[in-house]
């Protein structure tokens, strides 16, 4: 029974950084769709890819990033965003290439899901539990540069939350505060856990896999069926994406990592609290200054669209280079 608490914690963290930060799920914990579809979607994807990473010792930051890239490809089969653009849009923001929405693929596949849906939740989970993979410790070392970087990122992402809530200061605050309360409650009963607590038994992994397969098949045909591609090219592109990334992961060297306590000088649960306060301040200012927030959002969107592919290439080249030694 104790294992359910860290499982809920990692699911809430993924939901928070992916959906609440993007503004896609406003007050999701009061919405049946958010509770019974969106939250399980993120929770089970994180558990699925973490199981593979832990089982085969592919737990480096770069390897987890690539698992997150595969995670992101659900946006083709389930939401059809990678084919037809965001669900509330008339179509792809910058057109398509080989049947793929260029801007959406660049941002969601190369940055948002690998970083915000998977990597950041895993890192924050380790910070909150106070135990971390030894090879992750470097990125969690607190320094003036990293503090400035995180603070700027929080302020920028506040504009995403404000925009997703249509600059409604009430729903924006409820979305953030409500999710933070749930995270706090899950954390309080998970403090004796660590990242290995999320390594499910094999039989549970197969149940999880069966659920995801059913979810993919059912939502493919039921959710926005008018957006299903009628040509073969979009399917080929997505399948090739799976093949390329999976091949790089398989050929990458195992991390052979171990979990150790976080010592003084690294980020802690207290720092997460202070960052949460900064986030709330940023969200409120973003709601009160919609013109500034919109400009910041636009610049950030273009920035992520350009930097996402570079991040992906850097990670892939790094793994390939390391696997040759």
C-alpha cells in the first residue's frame, strides 16, 4: 500500500509540469476528464518509461530525455496534435512536412514532453524525497547560475499558465494552488521513498502496458476522428521516430547508477517551496499584465521551437559518441 503514495506523487508532478504549466488543464482536479483520462495518461506513461529505464539501467539524464521523446509521440495517436495542430486550433501553426505539424512536433516532441512531462518530474521527485541517482546529482547542485536559470524559467512559464487560463486570475490560482496542495499531501506520505520505489513488479508493468494499448486504440478512433490522417506519410514519420529513438536507446550504454542521499548544497524540498511561491507571484502578475504575458509567450514559443531540435541533436550525438567508447 505504501508504494501507491510515491506513484501518486510522480503522477501529480508530471501532471503539474506538463498540463498545469502549459495551461492545457485548468482546474483539472475538479474535472472528470482531467481526473479519469488526463491524469492517468501522464501517470501511466511516466511509470511505463521509468520501468524500462530502471529495469535496463538506462537512467542517465540523456537517456531519460529520449524516453520522454517517445512519451511525446502519444500526441499523434491520442490527441492527433502532431498531425493536425493543437486541439483548439484550426490546423498546424506553421504548416506540415511529410504530414507532420512542424511547430508542434518541434516543441512537444523535442522539448515539452521529454523535459516537462518526464525529466523535470523525475528530478523534482528525487529532490522531494531527498534521495537521488548519483549521476543526477550534478544537475541538482545549487549554484547562483542555476538559481537564476530556474527563476527565469518559472517567470517565463507563468505566462503559459496565465494564457491557458485566459488570464483569469481566479482559475489560474486555483489550478496552481490546488495541484500544489495535492503534491504536498502525496509528498508528506512519500518521504521515506526514493526513485526505485517506482520500479513496478513485472506483472504490474504488463497490466500497465495493456491499459496504455487500450487507451491508444480507443482514443485514436473516438477522440477527434476527423483529424485522423488519410495518407500514409504521417504514420511512417511517427513510426520512424519510434524506431530511431528506440535504436539509440538500445545501443546506449547502461548507466549502472545507484541512489544516494542528497547532501547540503543541493536543491531541497525547501527550495521547491520557494520556487512555488515565485511561480504563484509570476502567474498573478502574468494575469494582470496580459499584453506583456502574450508577448513573452510568443517569444518563448518561437524560442522553444528553434532550441528543441538542437537539444535533441545534442543528446543523440552525446549518447552515440559515448556508446562508441
